[in-house]
């Protein structure tokens, strides 16, 4: 099945076999789309698990995107044992990541991006490796899986990607507006001794994804020669994309929310060469593709290492 000359693969509910065509598309375009990766039952379980006091969404935080809209997210460093952790550990995500990257992977981090109706903020053009490079990962042997919880269209701020832009390599990420460049902020991270200061740098990095992006001159030149794709998904569809793929998203100006789970994987061979609290290697124990349905609505957040905002506005990592 084709969409704008992009092949969309369809999950059959069993083992997701990563064939040569999928690998070729991933390496050529920087991404692949897998339709129906989650079924309606799995989506309902995840939705219920995100509701109520003490749920993961309790820890949501965000920044103004510069246009008066809020880009909200929940962020955690380890899968943990709840149903969102089960999602990240299923073979249809984790093993597919291994097949696309060509080696063993581990969980780098996960987040829930929450673009609420009418108020959900934008994200500027950026590469994930533009940030992760600064946390001692030598190679761009990393990817993210974007799993749509809601329909994602142009009106509610779907992801936009520059097809094939991962082949341009890592682009400098600098100042956008009055924001300080990522390289200036992150330059201190390897001389910081205190672990909490390193954690604060990690948190700042995640917040920068909303406002600090790739070199806009270079992005503009790439836009002249590469196709910009609106990644329009139905709930349960997934986008697997390379860490150097340029991507952005507009604000949500519609009456429909746009929530999505994003799980990042790093290859074991690419684990950080220096001590860092962000993304160190921990073995990933994969689960069957039925794990979400088998576990059910599990909200036990123990062991997820959730990033949370304090009452005074500061951010810290919550070691549960």
C-alpha cells in the first residue's frame, strides 16, 4: 500500500517480520510506517492506565512554545513494570528496532507527548541525535518509535519529516529566537561532578526540543531538495524513525487532542562512553507482543525514574 510513494507496512497481529524492503526503506528514507501496530483493545488499556490520580499523566510538564501554546510531556528513563513499560518492551517495538539498527538495543527513554485540543504547542525542526550526541553516544545508531494514541493529521499537529534527511548527518543545533544554543548549554555536562547537576542538564535538553532546533539555514537548504512528509496516522499506527531524521510538528489548532507514545532505543554497542545519568545501558528484557493485553491496566510506576516538576517550578528526576 502506498501513500505519497511511501510504503506503509501493516502489522498482522503476530510476529512483526522485518523484511529487506522495510530495512531498505528505513535506510533510504530514514523512517518506516507500520499500520495497526496496536489494536483497539491495547489502546483502550493504555488510555485507562493514563487516567486518574497517581497515573503517569500526573507528572506531565511543559513549556510555552513561544506562541502562547503549551507543549506538554511526561518523560521517564526506564521501562518499569507498568503497562507503558510493557509497550516499550514488546517485540513488535524493541525487536523491530534491533532489526532496523542491526544490533542489540536497550531502552534509552520514553515519553508521552500531549498536544491538547486548541492549546497543544509546536516543536521546531530538530534531530534527536542533535541532543543525544552530547550525552556520550558516539554514533547515530539510535531510533525512536512514535506510536499514535489518537489520529494524527495536519489539523492537530502531526509529525512532519524531511524524507532522507538522516543522510545529511548530524546538524548543529543552535539558537532559535532568544534561546541559548544546545551546544552552549550542554558543554558543561562532562565537567559537572554532581549527579543531580547532570540530571538537570538532561531535563533541560528534553525541554529544548520544544524551542531549540537545528541550524535553520541548513534546514532551509535541505527543504529545497528533500520531500517534506506529513506523517498522518490513525490511532495505533507507528512511525519508526532514525535519530538523524529532521522532524518538526505544528501546534494543535483543532478540537481533537493528539497524544503519542515515543520510545527511543540505543544500540548496546553505542552505550555512552562516559558516565552519565541519561541513557546508560540497562539490559532490555523483551516481552511477547501480547504483553499489553496480558498485563492489563497496570499503573505501578515503580522503577520508571520519572522526570517531574516540583511545586517551585524546578525539574528533577523522581527515583521511584
